[in-house]
């Protein structure tokens, strides 16, 4: 079964788009391919699996390890710095109640409804 998944993935990503002539793996409009629909990044965000925990043995439905969560928060802050205006970052910082020298924490699912549109959409887009 694993070899069949490899073969399927290889065939899919090397297939040429008849309109652009590009293999799918080189198409600029494709940013990701989800091979298993049960392991969605969006679903993991909504189900608390991106918060980071090291308190139990990991499985498919466990939160990511703290080291990964910290790395994700660092990447989110780097994304904010390049994709949001300084005044927008300052507004998100104020909402998150963190100083200019601290990382802006990512939202936990229980914070979604109370977050401003700017903060929620910034994290969802990152």
C-alpha cells in the first residue's frame, strides 16, 4: 500500500498541465497537496493540535510537540513582519497583550470568537 501511495504521488506531481506545460509540482498556483483528508492543517488548528504539548506519547490525534509549536510561532511572527504593515502588527501585539520584544502568540481555538478580524485572518492566512 505504501508503494502504491508513492507511485500515485509521483504520477500526480509529475503529470503535465496541458494548458501551461508545467508538471503539477512546478505549478505556481499549487501551494500544497493534502494526501490524506483526515490530517488537515486547518482541522488540526481548530482541534487544538497545533498548541504544543509534551505530556503524552504522540499519535495522529495528539498535539504537536512544544518544540514544533514554538517553531510555528516563530514562523508566524516572521510572516507577520513581512506580510502586515507595522501598525497592523502593533495592533495585533496590543490585542495579544505582548510587548515589542516578545513573540505574538498564536490563537488557541477558544480565542477564535474573541479575536479581531485582523488577528484571526492574519493567522489563518499565514
